[in-house]
C-alpha cells in the first residue's frame, strides 16, 4: 500500500492555471512596450487579426475542431508569408496533441524545424504546454526555449509559467544542475516557482541527490509558497512526498517534521497520517504511532484505502507493546468489519450493479457540454460502489475513459437531434406539398394571370385617356364641368332660333350677355383648376401603376415559386432519406463504440474492485492469523504456568 501511494505521488504536476494577485504586480509588469504590441499583430489588417484571434479563442476554450477551421482560413489568407504560416503549423501541432493525435503532431513538430521560419512566442508556449502534458519532455524543453527566443515575443504574463515548463521538462530528464540554474531566474514567491521546485524535488529524489540540497530545496519551496488555497495544497503535497523520501533514506526525525506540518484539510492528509504512524513505529515510538492512525480513522471515511490499512496497523502496534487483551479486541473488531466489507464488496462487484452505477453518472452529466464547459466528470454519484472505488477515481486513465464515454454520449445526442431535424424536414415537405395540391395552385395561378391581363388593359386604357386629355380643349374637366359646358352648347341653337324668328317684342341682348358671362366664368374655372387636377390625376395614376407593379411582381414571384417548387422538391425526399440513413449508420457505429466503452469502464471497475477484494481478503487473513497466534500464545502460556507432576506409580508398573 505504501508503494502504491508513493507511485501515485511521484507524478509531475502537469496541470495549468494562472494565479495573479494585485499585490504581486509591479510597474514593470504593467508597463506596455510598443514593440510588444507591434509584434502581437496590432499593425496587421483587421481580417488577419480577427482570424488570428478566432483560432486562439477557440483553442483556449477547447473547441479544437473550430480551431482547425480558423487555422485553415487564416493560413489561406496569409498566403506565402513564412512567419504566420509557421505559427499556424505550430498551433496545429498543439491542437493535434489536444485531440490525442500524437503521431501527426510529431510529424508537424519536426517539419517546422526542417522548413525553418519563425512563430510567435505564444504559439510555442501553447505547444510546450501540450508537449509537457503528453510526456514529451525533451520536445517540451525545445518548444519552451523557442518561446523565449521567438519574435514576436511571448506575452509577459506567461513568462513564469513558461519558466516552470522549462524547469520541469529538464527535471523530468534528470538534469538537476541545469534545472537549478534555470530555477534561479524565476521569482521566488510565484506559484509557478513552487510547481517547478516540486518537480525538481522529485528529480532529486529519483537521482538520490545530496540530502542537504534536497532539504534546502524543500525548505525554500515551503517558505516561498503563497498563503492561499492553491499554495496550501501544493505545500501539503511537497511535505508528503518529502516525508516519504526521508523515510526511505531512514531520516525519521526529518520525516516526522514533514508529516506533522501537513494540514488536516487536504487530499494529502490521509496518506500523510498513515505514513506518519509508520514512521513513528519505525522509531519504536509505539504509543505515539497509534495517534495519527486514530485521527485518520476519525476524520475520514472508513472505505478510504489509507483508513483500511490503518485498521491492521493499530492492533499490530498494540501487539508490539504487549497489550495482548487490547490487541485481541482490536483484531476482533477489524475481523468483523473486514468480513462485512468483503461480503458487501462481492455483492457490489457485479456487472449489473456497475452498469447501474455508470448509468447514474451518465444521467447526472447528461446536461454537460463539450470542451471547457464540461465540469467535474469524475464526480460520480454517492453510493457504496463509489466509496469502494475511491482509489480508482484518482487514476487518470479511468477519468480519461469516463471523458470519452461522455463525449460518445454527446455525439449520440447530437445525432439524435440531427435525425429529429431531418424527420421534421420530411414531414414539412409532405405537408406543404399536400397544402399546395389542395389549394389548386396551378388553376388559381391561371385565374390570377387572366385578372392580371384585364387590369393591364384597364391601365393602358387609362393611360391612353390621359394622353388624349392634353389634346382636348377642356382638358382635365370634371363631370359637372362637362355637364355645364354641354348645357351652354345647347343654349346656342335656342338663341339662334330666336334670332331667326325676329319678332319686334323679343330683346335677345340680355340672353346673349348672360350666355357670354356664364361661358367666361365656366372657362375661367376650368382653366384655373386644370394644373391641380392634372397633378392629382397623374399622381393617382402613378400610385395605381406602382400598386399594380407590386401585384405583377408578386404574381411573377408566385409563378416562379410554383415553377421552382416542384423542381426543387424533386429528389429532396430522396436526399432526406439518404441523410437519415447516414445518420442512422453513424449512430449505430457510435452505439457500438459506446457499448465497447461501457464494457471497458465496467471491466476497469471490476478489476479494481477485484483487486480491492483480494487486498481486503489478505487483510482479513492477516487479522485472523494474528488472532489465532495470540490465542495460541495465550493457551501456551496458560498450560505452561500449570505445575507438572510425573506419575511414578505407573512408571514402576511399566518397569
């Protein structure tokens, strides 16, 4: 068990986070260099800067397929410019590593060095992150050095993290002295310096470095860590690994100091308390050794691996101090508890139970999205299986397989959504065709075309009348004006007839004067109103023409839509059916992969629970053997205390 904890902890820190405090910023940090701004592409044209920002944003939020799309667009836009093209290839390698395409990323990595060219410091920085996370430490070192030497230069806020990547990459290659040289150039109080020192401590332990140097590096790492949650967690981790390393070198006093300084509120507390007890036991401090194990059993879940190991440690220590009765009672309690745990574990370690367990997790994470929006996929539902599988949930391989299962679930959900949309398209197509056929679209269109011709003829007739008005004497006269003009015309024959009669009693002068006056007034009113009437008539004619033109265009569009509807629908149902078949085939393929992934996760869980079952069975056997030994020793002592008197009479009879 101790070796298992040691293996778990001897892993370099490969996560990335940024922690910036206002107190840590100096004037140099907020000073803006115009050369930096020019190097970052501010002077580029807007389209290039937009595409560059698009793929960097898509990369940072985890949308790697969009990143590849924006990279292609940006690369096509920049043409033969060598520097942006190299930067695009460097970022493409980083995206391939993010997607797990390590061989393709390796080919791109070497192609960049063969072709030459330069990329920005940010691009090399992102690639160094991915290479270090993938375990390619030599290439991560080269990428980090390129980031420092690149032009345009690296953004100033990434300097400390890049230094951490460089120090850690060198440390993973066990070049301790060179890593120390790079570490001396980092800010002591920065959190990234603490991470770099942690990985350096691991390298020094692996190399069996000088104890004085290791202890000095540990003290520096603990002293300069910031006083926050992240710093406290890193401090506990450094103390734990340092204590275990000191135990291995038989420096028990120093190990006591490291273990005792670990806080009681972190994930590193249980293994620290467990090893603290074993370290005290190695110094023959039996009574003191029991205390950390008692604290461990009180603070943490009884199914925790460290707690389970401490169950046997306590009675074993009691046995060493000759507290036989207490040791027997403790072993009996341990035997009873381990028997219950083994029985419960055998019942839970079934394919159906594990399938339900994964099903609850999938249902709880059903609403989680892709990439950066995906949260806490390793938080499995609270159940007895989860309590037994605490050690499994800490393994990165298992959490990665869980993430793959979640991605497959999201793919199937997207395929189901695509199938639903295709079904809606098919239903809408059928409905629209039925509606058009029920409306009699072609017959209605013919009727509208006939009405269009009638309206057109009417418009042309009105237009002809308007042209004729300009040639008439009384143009644009109203109906009442025309009626008055007609009456005046009818008066003329009557006056003429009276003149022919010529009776001496008739005086026609007043009639002629009245007719002249009426004629003059009528002509004056007609010619006075003619401009306004002409304007109103032409305006109404233009409005009528505009409205009829709209109706004609609408009718023409309707005719075009009707003509194109049938032609566009031809083959569309077949295309929809083909897409539905393709989506169904993809869904079946993904379902098969999903089933294999479920089987893989179930097998991993069963293997872990089976291993745990064997370990608990071994602990149970050790407890029972210890009980049997103690009972046997007790019987031997009891029989040995009785006085033995030989039977002399029987001996003489035998003689």
